[in-house]
């Protein structure tokens, strides 16, 4: 097994330094983050079970000047101290987290107050501590002194470093391996649950740190369930099986889908699969730094309509960003503002949903200096499943 990619202390120091510059421009005296992914991004510390417990919240204070402070509950502080970079460490005892007064006292100690403090309040952000603690803290800081930190955070996180891209690449390799191995191993009569377990085992075998998710749907009447988890339904002759897998490596995600058919594959199904592959590739061909994201969404729609399919946004978008979370900004829609930048991870997933199957070949790309590189791997053809 390959040694896990490790981020250097210099990388975390660079993230902190860039954060400080952005805070100064925004008029902030400091920022406090509590979401798992944000703490991971700025300090390097990851918990054993992210977002699965409301006890033992965590807090990272980043002042404009001075050393950041990671504030964790006693149970996890030894691990947090060992695995974090460029910050001091301190513990609290309560399972429910510190009081608002205790958080405010640390802000005062770090010269964040009086002043304008950034908190995770806006676009695709979540605070990970009790709402009553937030409300009390807002009273202490003063609502007029709180700034939404979301724009600052996303400005940094949507651009991936070479080490982050390397982690995405390994996650994609594990996912492509799992797709191909799973479709080769399954046969009629197996349940979706059995198939899901196989896919998770193959993700680990393929190099993932741990399985992220398995979305699976099969059989007539079920193809619209494109966010379904596994059931006890067993594969039958003629079924299409659609798998959307996500693997995690060093905190970074992959996310793409492939499909197969039990028994012979009809010409119509093969044609639609080939069409959606061509549609995805055609839309991707417009991607490069400086290209408006809305233009990529329009390219998806135009490629669908050129081949006689209706372009809809029933799922909300034609793709999305990805990183320390399985979906992140940006969203590939005609309403999205902004342009592609080198280092962005972009997933494209224009699809066709009909009575006889789900035709979607999601691909994961990184935007490069002169275009893009596709990170997702594995066969794009419909797999023939043993009948």
C-alpha cells in the first residue's frame, strides 16, 4: 500500500497567510470556523467521524495577527495537537462545547474583538455548534460586527493546490477501479445491498482511504430515483443498473457514475450511452481558465438538444465543484456567476432519464493552465451483467 500523501506545514502556512490577507481586505480582525471541512483546510486536523455527532464541537480561531488557535474537547485534543499545523491547541471539558462567553474571551485574547469577526454564515456554509451559543455570541460581538466569511473561504477552497489535486486523482482511481470490478463481479439475482457492499470493498482495494457513498438504482419504475441508497431489490433480466460512487482519499472526494445491463444490451441503450458520453465530452471541450461557468452549462444543454434530447435542470444543475466535500461550489448552471480558474475541480453530469434507464456519465476534471485534465477513469460503455 502506498504511503498516504501528506500536506506540508508550508502549505498550511500559505493557506493561513492568504486567509489573513483576504481578512484584511474584508475589514475583518479575525475569523472563527467550526465546520469540519474548514477546520481541515486551515489546520489539517480531521476527526474520526466527521459530521456524525453533535457532541464535542471544534473551533479554529484565525486572527489577522498572531498564531491561530484550535479549540477542541478534551477527548480529541491529543489527536488534534498531533495532527494540526500552524496553530496552538487548547481544550475545553464540556461535551456540548464552550459557552459563548468562553468563545468571546478567546477572541478578546487574540485581539479579534472589538472588531469585525468572520463567521460561517452564508453560501454553502454551516456552523457546527449549538444555535443558542451562536445567538449569545452574536450579542457579545454585536450583530453589526459580524461578517459572513463564506466568500473568503470559498475564494480559497475552490482553487486546489498540486497536493490536493493529487489526492483527488487517487480518489478517482479508486472509484474507477471499483466501478469496473463491481460490474465484472455482479450477476442477475444479486441484491442492490450486496452490490453496494462489493463496490465499497473495491473502493478500498483500489486505494481509497474509505468509501464515501454508493448511489444505486435498478429496474423499471426506479430509474428516476437517482439519489437512492441500496435496497433488497434483486437484479432481473433486462434491468439497467446505475451506480454513482464516491471515494475519499486524505479527505478529498471523487464522484462519478457508470452503468450496466443484465443480459444483452439493446442498440437503443448503447446509442443513448454513446450519446451521453459525446455530450459530456463536447461540453467539457469548452472548459479553460477564464471561460464563464454559465457557458459550460449552456454547452451541456446545447449538446443535449443537438442530439434530440431535452435539456432540463431537474437535478438543479449540470455539474458542480468538489473537494473536501463531495459537492462544493461552483454549480454548473446558466445562472452561475464567475469564470473557471486554474486549479478548480469541476464535475460535469448532463444526463438523460427515460423509462428504460439512466444515461449519465459523470466525469471529474481539473482545470489546467491551457484547458482541463480528466481525472475520472473506467469504462464508459454499458457493462454487460451476467444473466
